[in-house]
C-alpha cells in the first residue's frame, strides 16, 4: 500500500504541533528548548570540546561583557525580511526562532537594532539602491550592516562600496556558522567583502536538491533514488537512464510541452547552474597561490558539460521550463523528478499539498566524482558592511553574533525539527538533507557574476537552452574578452589596484 503523507495545510498549525512535540524555543534564551540534531548539521560531538552550550552546540568567542550601548542600523531587503528578523512572537515556531535570534543578539551586545527594509530588487531597483548606499556612505551616514539579496553585495563591492571584513576584531571565519567553501572561495589577498550564513533560514531553504515522487517511482517500478545514492550510482547518466521513455503526451498534441508528463522537470536560470555545479563544473577556480582563475576560457571544459546536459535536456523525458508554474506541475504529479530548492517543502506546507516525496542530492557527473555538490539559489541572504561604517568592531560583532545565534537557534528549529523530521514523509529524508546541506559549494566568479558587464551565467543559460543558436565556442568568441576584463577588474579590487 502506497504511503500518502499529507503535508499540513497551514505552517502555523504544523509548527504549533512541532512546538508541542519537540519543545521548540519560544523565548530569547540561547538554544532554549531545542534538541541536538543528527548527523553533521551543527551540533558538536567531540566530548573534549569545552566551549559547548547545554544542547551540544559550539558557542562563539564573543566576550560576555561586550556591550556597545547604541542603536545599530541594518538595511534588509524587503522581499526577504521575514527570514532575517521578526517584530513579534507568534504561534509560528520558525518565525519565533528568527525573533529570538535577533533578541538574543540585542541582549548580548547591548544594542537596539533598527531594521530598515528597503527595495533591493535586482531587476527593478538595484541602481537606485546602489546610489542610496553610495550617498549615505559618502555623507558620513553609512549603515552598520546590510543583509540583502545575494547578488547585491558582490555588485556593491565591485563598485568599491564595501568594507573589508577580513581581520576584523570579532569575526571567526573558521566557525561552523560560516560556510567553509564560501570563505575559501571569496577570501583573496586577506580581503573579504561579504559573508553568507551557514544556518539562517534564508540560506537553508535555498539549498538545491532533486525531489522525487515516491508514488510515481512505485508506479513505474523504478529503482529508488535513495538506493542509487547509497550505491554511489546516482549520476547524471544513470538518472537519465532511470526515467528513460517516461514522457507522456498529456494533451495529445504530438509535441513536448509544459502540459505533459515528464521524467525530469526543472526551471531554468539558477537551476541550469545547479546541474552545472552538481556535475563538478565551475566558472572559476583557485590556483596554487590562492588566486582565482577563470575556467570558462577553456572551451573544451565548458563544451564537455554542455554536450552532456543539452543531449539530456533535448529528450522528451526532460523539460526545462522557462515560466512560472513548474512547482505546481510537480505538485500535480506530472514529473517523477523535480530539481528545486528546499523551499519547495515550505510552499507545499503553506498550500496544504499532499505529497509522498523524497529528496536526493544533485547527481554526480560519474561515480569517480569525490562528493555530491549543490549550490544555493540566487535569493539567499548575504551580509556586507558599507564603506565608511562607523565602527567595524560593532559591525563585525553583529555579523558574528547573528550567524552564531542562527546556528544555535534557527537551524535546529527550521532545518532539524521541521524540514528533516516534522515535514518528512519517511525516515530516510533526514540523512539525505544532511548530505545535501554538506555538499554546498560557492564560486568566486559566480558570486560576482552580476558585477560583470556581461553576466557569465546568462551566457551559460543561453548555450544550455538553445545550443544550436548559441554554441559555447561562438559565445566565448563574442563575450570572452568582456569576461576576462571584468574578472581582472574584480581581482584588482582585491589587490587595492582600483582608483
């Protein structure tokens, strides 16, 4: 008998039950009421480690008597503010964890945070936002910190509008609340202009994985992707073999279109990039001296991925969907596999969708690939400190405290209790979520992608979606010089060579 799990129709109601079941935190106490998670999602397991809280989580090294006694002004993107701060407690334990995180930071540092939501929409308002940050920084009225859409800080840094965070008094970049791969990628010449948290909701719910419909796996008598992961057989080629000939022409028009049934369905833009990263490719890498280098100029390197991906995407079994609506299609049981960010689960909860789902990492290129790899969707939060901020001691302490409290308060509630357990249809999901969370990578060129005159990822998408019209070799011939010039400008920024 198939297992049909109803994801509860209200996040409010569900999280109320979660609060009763697991005692999720309702106050600002450090880690209060949370349980240590399983696997490697944060809690330390080394008994010899002395600096742990009562729940087994590492504490930060901020002095206990550190008090600034001032108002701290933080700019936050309006569209993502709910993941950064909450104004009051409620019956929603996830919102409460975010509220408690901020309340604890205020209490520990002796500050009052003035949250300043602003329109930092990339397409509609980025230039106005850049101008505002430049104006306030130049006038001596710079904000203390900024937490916005991830593409914004890279563009601000490229314009020379961010302070260097490396070597600041209170940031501990080796701590588990800062993604190690992000720090490795973006610190160049002892310079760092932005930071991504490891444990905020804005990061966690933007991590990509491949969802699958358990009922359809059974109906088509397919090997479970769980078992393929366990056997180190979850590769891109094996994924395509798994769902071969599953396309069904639902509207009987004789062509592949978005109304049909597919083996694999996914959006474009950042989703194409996720397949790219998942198979071990990147836009740039670091050489032996720790300097970033472009990989895109190696035409054979790029074409090797594009050939494999476009061959698969060109089959009837694989749909790249350019418009909104693919999430709804997966909920309507019209795809066996669906590559998406974890927020798909939040969307299902909010909509009261019945799903019998599983999730596995993005498939490897082949069995020899060392680990599974994924990326974080473009809408994750990123921190930076604007040029001429009044006190880097204050700003660095706030960033460190925010991230460490997310690690102890937000991730245990949102990721460990709700996503991995309370929202999960089966017991194998927790292990998969941990595997996916531990597979995140960042890319120096990708971080600065929108600081280029011509965006590298946009050109990659064009070649992936329409390879006959935009083959990579001609794309590089057209844009390569622009990529190299833009990359050189960003590196010059890190070496203090800009005017």
